[in-house]
C-alpha cells in the first residue's frame, strides 16, 4: 500500500499507541490560494507570481483550482468525519485575487462537506492592491465574516522597498471600505523596515489606529532563507532600535484600547482572531491547497499532513485523489516543544489541564523545563496556569527552546 493511501486511512491513525487523548481539540480549516500579483522580496510563503509562471495570455486556473480543492477536501473527510469546524481561514498568496463568485463557490463546497459551526469565523486575506469598490461587500455576501488586510505600511517609499503592489492611498481606501462592510477585520502592519526610523514607525502605527481597527497584527520584518532579501539584504534597524519600536507599538496600542493578547497581535475585547487562537491553543486544523500544512489529532497520536507544494502538480494530484505529500506522526518527545511553540505566544499562557488534554502527556514531561523557565524569570505559574512574563515575551525563543527534547 502506498504511503499516500496509508496516510488517509483512519484505521492507520486510530490504532493503539502511547498517547491517550480523552477528547479531540477544536478543528479549523485552512485553505491556501497560492497566486499573487507579485512576489514580495521578504516572503517565504508558498506564493507564486502568476505572470511569472503563465504562458502569454493564459488566465489563472481559478475554476480548476477550486475543483482541486473540492477533491482534496473530499479525500480528507474520513480523517475528520463528523467533527464540527470552528473557523475557516483562506490564505495565500493573495486570495482576494479570486473573484467574490469564486469565493462563494468555494465556501458552498466547504459547507456541503463539513459541519461548520453556526457562528464559524470565516477569514479572507486581502491585499489593498486588489481592492475595488464593492468588492469587499461581495466577499461579505459570499459568506466571509472577517478580512485580514495586508497593509504592511502606509509609507509609499517603504511599500516600494517591500515590493508591495499597493500604495498608501489604496491601503486607506481598502480600510475605509472594510470598516463599513465588516463587523471585524484584521489590519496587518510591519516594523523594523529598511531604513525605518522610530518616528516613521510611530507614524505608520498612528495612521493604522486612525481607522479604529478591531484587530491589529504587527510583525517584525525578518530576513527569511530563500528570499530575495536573504540574498540581497537591505539595511535594517538595529536590534536595539527594533526593541524601541516594539515598546512604542505596545504603549500606543494600549492607550488606544487594544490589548496585546499574543506576541504579535493586539485586539479590542471580543475581536481576537478565533482561527489564530485555535493554532496557539494547539487546536487541530485541516489544511487544503498547494503546500498547505495541517495538524490532526486522533485518540492515540497526532499527525502533521502536508500537501503537494507546486500549484500545477497539486491540482493534478488533488484531482486524482492524491494531494498529500506527507503525513507524519509527531514523535512523543517532540510534543512538549510543539505545544509551547504555540501556547507561549499567548499573553494568557495556558492551563496545565489543557496541556495534558492536547498532548496526552503527563505534567511530569514538562516539569523540569517549567522549573528552569521559572528560575530564569521567563514564566509565572500557579496550580492551574502558566503565563510568560514580560521577560518571557521579550525572549520568547529562549523560553520555547527550554522544551526541546534532550
């Protein structure tokens, strides 16, 4: 029996094992739409510039890709049968390149095959460079409940340096429309940009806050391997300058009523991103689409499926019922680190009972690491809860690494 066939056989994953999960965590769905207008020089996601891969005059294969997603989902159903879906996130790439009609069809295909909770959060990533009047309203009518708008900066020079296809005016127009159409939306911003000063960072932030976003994600620009910026690094602010920017971001967002609930995320009460919270709480997620990753729990093991990465090959394989490139069981010794990689990003930390429920492991498996983290001032804890301290948030990688297998 071939590996892809084994990976989709529930009997393979339900067989007896060393873990004991009393109940399965919440399930989310991630859908990857891989194409974008232009590949940004800092981006290491599985995104593909359509014009760079298409033949002259060739249209983006939207309908065929939607067919492939439907086939991929149908082949995955035995692994998640009957489990309600808590949230849906359509990411990319630039999903807003797809028409509202295509998103409507996609969500109809999902609803016909998965039991979505009545109040399921459905998020679509949107680029201001694909914004047209009433387009957001059409996405809302298609069933999207939340936009995640990749603004990154309002400064035209910075946007050009970042390779973005939109300018500051387009970003402002997109946010104005989102605020009118959606009850909640995410605004994504970046800091420590090439040559950026503290004053420029603060100006970007104050412009963002002028739109009263219910949710703000602020990411430090990093030079990821295998990107244009990794090969040709721009001059970035020093670590000290970046820390000073983060301190100002945290202070100013707090003054505006946004709470820092995750290391890179700020929200008004009731507007935290439910889909991302499920990741950070070590929930399950089925990932479909080119290169999509997932995490699926079973009674005695946890698996990490990965889809075929290249979009054309993905479509071919998915339509043949064979989109999974690999589906590996997470080793027992690796589970504490994988849990902490997510849970310690949250300001609230995690409940000890949730660690046991999500991993099937006893508390003794993390006792030594918890003691060391506490001694270093990276966490605080009581009989029920573990929380990162301010120092733990500042040195999050150091804190998480304490839970790596020896």
